C-alpha cells in the first residue's frame, strides 16, 4: 500500500495506508513485536514452545502481579471479559456493575447471562465512579457478591479510581472483576494495586501488540469461586478453568495456543521490562498531558467533565458545536494522514479520541495529533488557536 504523499492529489486517499495511526486500539505495534510475529511457528507441543509459553506466562506474572500466574486466552480481550464473567459469576450471585461508559455498560449482559441479579451504579459518561458511592451502594445492598468495574472506559477517555474502589470491595468481602484492557501497561495499575480477583487485560492496547490475545490475573479466591461454580464453562473457548495449569511446560494445552501472538507478547514484555514500567507510564502521562493542554489552549473542550478524570492513555475531545465528527476525522486523515478514533455507542459523534498507547505514547505524537486536529478544524471553518495549542503542548513536553 502507498504510504507516501501523492503529490498530484495532495491528499491521502482512503485506500492509502495512513501515515500516523493515533487510534485508541488497535495500536501501531512495536517493530520488535512485528519481527517476533514473523519468527518460525513451532509445533505447540515441541518442548521449545512449551518452555516459551511458560516463560511468557511468568514474565506476565511479574507485571500483572496477580496472586497466581495469569491465564493467557487465545483471542482479543472481549474473549477474556466474556470468559471471566461466564466462569466466575453463578446464578446465585448478586453483581454490582459500575457504569461510567460503554464498556462498563456492556459488561451487564455477560454478568446477567447465567441468571445472576445485576445491580447498577451509573454516572454520566463524562464522569467517573467515586469509591464513596460504591461504599454507599454496598452498604445498601449487603448481599452483593461480585463487583465489576471498567478501569479506563476507552470510549470516554476517563479513568475510574479502581485502587480505591478495590479497597472498598475488599472491606465488603465481594469479589472484584476489573477490565483494565486499555490502561494496563500504560499506567501504574495491576492486579495487586486494585486488589482484584479477576484482572482482565490484553497486549493490544498499551503493550503495543496487534489484537489476538488476552490475559486474566486471578486471585486464589477467584480460582476457588470458579471451581465452585457449577455453571463455569469447561471444554469451551469461554473456559478460564481449562487454562489454569496450561502455563506450565509439563501440562497440556486445552487447545492450540496462538503461537505467533505468544512470540509477539514476549517481545512486548521484554521491551516493557527493559524500558522499565515506570518509564513507560511516564511517557504515556506526559504525552497525554501535552495533548490535553494543547486541546484546551486551542480553544476546544476535553470530553471528561473534570481534567482529573482524563486518562493518561487517551485524550477525548468534544466535537465543537456545529461540526461533524466523521467529517473531522476524514479531513485529518485525507489532509495529514493522521488517524484518530471516533466515539462509540453513546459517545459516537460527540467526541474524537487520540490514543497514547505503546509506540504512540511519545510526546511528539501529541504535537502531530494537535496539528492535524487544529488544521482539519480550520479547514472545515471552525476557528481554533493552533499556535497556542502547540505552544501549550511544547511547554508540557519541555
Ligand atoms: C479495547 C477494549 C476492550 C476490547 O474490546 P474491543 O472493542 O473488541 O477492542 C475491552 N475493554 C476496554 C475498556 C477496551 O478499551
């Protein structure tokens, strides 16, 4: 595909590969991950691959920090979320589902599927759930046995305080299931910080891999609960239990693992560990801060109702009144070769999102995003102070 600027058109055509993918996932993978994906594909029961699988699971354990070695599932994170719900939640559970966005709301269907009662604590999609509100809800409903939260509700670009919520849930004694798909690896959250029993994430957001795998960090209580759940799937792609011991090189796989994706995950984990997780989180944060400062200085509004709700891995920008989000994204792409994400579900049409995840979590990408955003708005007749936006971003960067 043509990656170049076509001089006689002076536009990036829809069929041309974009120059900068600054989406909120899938993200542009790290070159080292792409190289690893291209390594030879061994037989999954070859001892070399069984050793690889155990090594990858153990590296994952070191960063996910769950009580037990994380389970790797062979599909993108929706599989892990659905499998976690099916495996953990029984008919007699009472689930408190925390909803501050599209993914939080989406979990309700999986939570209710096995017949459990599902209660909801919801806030508008530009706000986040306060730990005090969870405590009040649990006080009112002492029969709650499972609490589910989405850490970073990506279609809103907002961060729920899962560490504080986790402490409240632990005091109550319920199990805590966390969707950390688009925050893990990009900020300081893990299964330990939020005291979760099921910590669901994947390598295709902040870890810089293509979509294809997911993982769950499970606590001892989480395993006990799944084993005691008569409805927990077995011999199924939705089974977490089937994979409990599969990380060990002397145990069988329930079915064929995604060999190439596992190689990619190892490369991503090696990069993450070599750079140092704190350093990785710091560059996500400074990129987001620069981008968010630039958006505001340009005269635009962030989607989150308060700056402190904003994610360090996504900048969500309100679409100015009278403009159209699809036209804006099309203009950014055609004019500058820059791709951003739309909203989703309830936020579709109301915002656009700039991803700061993995390889794109470098401060200069915020300048590229701001330039494309401001330039495209201007071309569409929306006045913005582009120079002030760039100045504000550079001030954060330096
Ligand atoms: C990306 C993401 C998922 C995975 O879902 P897809 O829409 O299939 O990519 C799940 N939860 C959150 C919060 C995500 O950002």
